[in-house]
């Protein structure tokens, strides 16, 4: 008997009909002899409806404690309905909020992080024969305040629960049937990967392949939880996310990720002295603006330029913060561009192969796509380009690295 | 400085606009120098929407633990939105679920009763200067399961909180501006009462005057909590619910209550031996069917007839239970009628005045309204009549006891 954690996102539980369908899938798993924990999101549209109500009162960006009280109801509705659907089919099931399972988080409302989970409570219910239906995305802080993990946090809940009870597999059901070499809507020739390493997945997720939340992948890697991404709507093996050592043959490049949601902020001509980066980024972090890429060039004339990317929603706030900062530093100009995208090649194979970067830059140059920023890690190369070149850039790179279905053989490293 | 508990029902918080309006009323109270606790219901329509979702899965009567998990989200949405609306106006406010305030109930899902409340937590937040916005209708049992008090339970929450923190007044805001001599939709000449005793209110509520829940009134009486019923939409003093000794002049009859939601169940020809009533009502109670009026006539031929009324929704279930019971008892026939209503005269003044009953029966007889059952207490007389005579019966009695606006003077006792 295995212990399986399944997670169904908002589009998988978006109607009573779909909830009934999920109940069928859960029971099929249970009838194979497994213990099953099901983590669910709010019904699709529900979170937006609730945010809409809050916006009517507080304008664009209601934040803080009360938003979490509001949003956490979305998942609570789904757990009750799914538990009822299971019970109707004769399956012993019990719902559980984040609080009831002892999902303890820090007290950063709207963006809380899980600190610990009381796995014993969950184990007890499983051992009593129940399917446990858990509200994703939520927890409580040490004072019992309701917290949420931010959008997509249900994936993190699923992986964290899987880690807490040492589940054999954490299955993430979504509306795609696995992880692809790139977004099939942009490149129709994109191919589903049988497996992908945690490190690659981490890069893919953070770079905007929306299949899995980055926090979830980090958690999974840290606690050795095998994740499988599957489709709620189609049968199929999905994509297994593994540790590198499991993989025998490694392609050079696994996929191409991109992110449309970024904006670029630039500070020019600031005094080039130790600590200037911290001076610039400190106030940004204090405003809870998450920074992605950071590039600083070698300075000249005693000044330096400093560029970084943030979520597009944080662009205007970022500009204001930087202007304040420069007043304190004494010097420099603030600039930026909200119309940029990030494009990234990801692959553990590129570690041991030179020439990937130049092949990438050459392919883009041939199409006259100008590269604004470059940032590299061991298993990825990211470039920032103008937004209008996104689709062209993805297709050019997909072809240059022979990632398409007809090229599968050639790309093996 | 007084401590005021205010309760706003679903129609008072049925839209963002109305929630903003409630925020204004709360702040006006706060600015008069009072500490304020606000108890709210789900936005009107929300509970029905949630029940509808459950019904899609489980059919007519989904019950049990998961229904409470589902329904309790309705109030949780309202507390978050109202707290946001207060904060927007610069008023320090914090929302609280039933669990967060330590509202402990028994574990009778869907119909739980409050066992205790942690008043210290509420007091602490009030002393820190917060308006505390509390989700009505909900609590947790000793194992941390979410429970609900049944429809209208928000009134009970408000009164129980008022008792727990020894509030100076518990104000129930609703869509009517007080307690009337009878339903103004049935008798346009109905008059708002300045004050009414707890005992009368208890009878009025249980008999179907929907202004206040009976459990709430019981609680208020037990813990000496003064309640005032007011309109959310109009200014005015409402109706104060007092203890009898406060009332100087007492009218004979305060009002006429009625209940359309009842059905009559009859058992005929059962063996007339000790314990037979318990044998009949025991299984009814086990099925959680609440019984209202009970009438047993003196028997003859060693058998007796036994009639009682239940909520109309429980009529069919009641019939089935009775048929089962009679098989065990050995004898008797089951009958009933779902098309009956109960009409009641209520007034503490009738205690010391004979002749009220005969005046009532005479008035009804003059209109050829047949009386099926009669039941009396110290301060009320109830009759069961055919449903079609309801409006006629109310008007006849309202006139017979001179309860209308032009008769106010004459009726003083």
C-alpha cells in the first residue's frame, strides 16, 4: 500500500460536474489499495470573485490579514463539496482546513510560508480509512490568524503534506498533461517530457512555466518528494520530476521557459562604492517587491549602472521606491521598461557542454532580436528581450536546439 | 463608555454598498465613545448559493459535518469585507471567526449549541481599541470541527457574546424597525411595540415572528442581556426587549404571532398506557425532528389519540418514523396534515385576566374558522387552523383585541 497525495487545481474543480469527476479519480486511486490525501484549490473564478469584492472596498491592492480571511473561504468551499461527493459514492472522507491539519506558517499575510505541519493528525485519519480532503493555499500563524501562501500555493501545500507524511508520490493534476519543452500555445511542435530533474523544474517554474509553483518544487527537492504532473482531463503518465542521478541519458537542453510578467528597472550613474547594491535593493525588499534577475556592469568614472527585473505589477511601486532611494544616495537616474520578457534555456546537460550560450545568442541575432540583459546559472541561460519578440524568440530557440517532436532522437546528449 | 454588541443580518450586508453603510453605522457608534462588537451573517443569497452547491451533489438534504464546513464560509467572507471597510475609514478593526473567539459548541452539526465563549480574547481586542467583527452562526466543537448553529444562529452568537463580555446592550439590526403587534404584511394596521418582555418575545419568536431567533431570546433572558431590535435602513428607537418588572403598564395582549411552516402529525388508537408518549416521541427526537405543539386527549376504550406539530420540512420523515414506531407498539393509525398554521395570542397581561381565551375563540367562530388544536401557557394561547384561514384569523384577532394604531390607548391594561 502506498500513500499518494493528489492535488487538483481550480480548473479541475471548477464546477460540481468536475468535482464529481475528481471524486471518481480519487476513488479509483483508493481502490488500487492506496491511502489518498487530496489537496484542492478554490473553484476556478472563485478567488477572482473574492478579490473583486475586496477591491470594491479597498481599491486595487487590498492586502493584509483580512484578505487572507476572505480568500481562504474559496478552498474551504471546495473541500466540503469534494468530501460530500466522495461520501455520496460510499467513500469515507473528511475535509480539513489548513488550521485543522496544523499547517503552521509565518505571519506574512498573503505570502506566508509553511513552517511546520502536524503529520500525526493526517496519518491518524488515513489510518482510520479516510480519504482526507485538504484546503490548499492556507494555514494559520502561531496566534491562530488565518494566512494564505499566495496564488498557486496549493501546490506547496500538497508537496509539504507529502513530505510531512512521507508520501510515495505527490501527483499534481492540472489542465496540461505534463511538462513540455516549451509552451505549446507558442510553439505547436513542443514535446511532453517523460521526466525532468528537480533543478530543471525549479528553473522552468521560476522562469514562468506555470505548471508548478516554485516553492512547491523547492520543498519537493528538499524533502525528496517525487512529483508527477498529470492531466485531470486526459489519461496518460504525465511528467515525473526526479533527481538528477536517476536520469541515464541527459539531453543538452530540456526546455525553453519564458515569462511575460516581468518589468525592468534601471538605476544609472550611482556612486560605485561597496554596499551600493544593498542600498538599492534593501528598500525594494522592504516593500515586499520580489526581484528576479539582477545585473550590474563594471563601472566607470566612479559610477555604475544597476538593472534588475520585478513583477510587472510592482513596476510603478518599484520606480517610486528607487526615486526615494536615490535621494538618499545622492546621485543617479531611475529608468525602466515594463514591456520586456524573459526567455530562458534550461537543461542540466548544458553544464558539461560549452557552446550552448553562443548557439543561443547566434540564433536570436539571426532574427535581429536584441538582447538587453543576460544572466546565467549552471543549468540555464536567461535573456531579457523586447516583449514583441517573445513568440519569435521561443520558436527560433526551439528549432535551434532541436526540441521538437521529430527531433527527439538527435537531441540526446 | 458602554460596550455594545451589534448584529447585522444577511439583508443588511447583502452587497458591498450595504457593507459600507454598516461600516458607517458601526463607526458612528464607536464615535459616541462605545466599545463595539459586530456580529454579521452571510451576505443575503450566499447561504442559499452554498446550499444549492451541496444539493447538486447530495440531493435535497445534505447534512452533517461537511455542510458546516461549507456554510461557515459565508460569514467568513462578510467579516473580512466589513473589517476592510472599517479599516478604509481609519477605524481599527479585526475580524474573527467563531473558532478564533473560542466559541465552543457541542458537536451536533447543522444545529449546534454554544457551550462556552472565551470572553477574555474578545475583551483584550476591545481594550486594545479594535472594533471586533465576528462571524455569526458558527463555532467549533471540542475536537476543532467547524459547527454551525442552524439558520438565524447569528442572533444567538450576538447575544451569547454580549453575555460573555457583559455588554450593556445587544442591538439586533434587521430589515424591520422593531417588533410589531403582528406581521404588517398581513395586517397593515399593525403597530410597533416600544418594548416587549422577554417572555413575550420568546413566545413571539417561537411562534414564527421572525424578528429574532428563539435561542437568542432564551440566552438573553438567562444572562440578563438587554436586546434592542432596530432597522438597518431607517432611524428609530426600535423595540427594547425587557424584563417584566421594568414594564409599568401592561397591555392584555401584546401581539399575534403565527407560523406557516408547521405540519400536523396524528397517531390514533394507540394503547393508552404509561410511557406511550415517550415511545412515540423518542424516535422522532432521535431523527432530530423538532416537535412544537403536543396535544393528547383523554383516552377511551383503552386507547388514546396523540397529535403534535413539526416543521413542514420534517412532515414526510415524521410520517415514516411514526409508521415504524406503531409496528413496535402494536396498534394505531398514523395520519397528518401539512396544510395547517398556528396562530397565537401573546401577552404577559393575560396572566391576570380571565376571558381572553373565550374572546379569542368567539372571534374566530364568528368567521367560521374551525380550531383543530389548542394549547395554552401562562402568557399565550395557540390554535392550529387550516392554512387558508391564516390572514383572516390574524385580522380578526388583531381587531378583537384592539391592537391597531388607532386603538393603542384603549388596550392598556
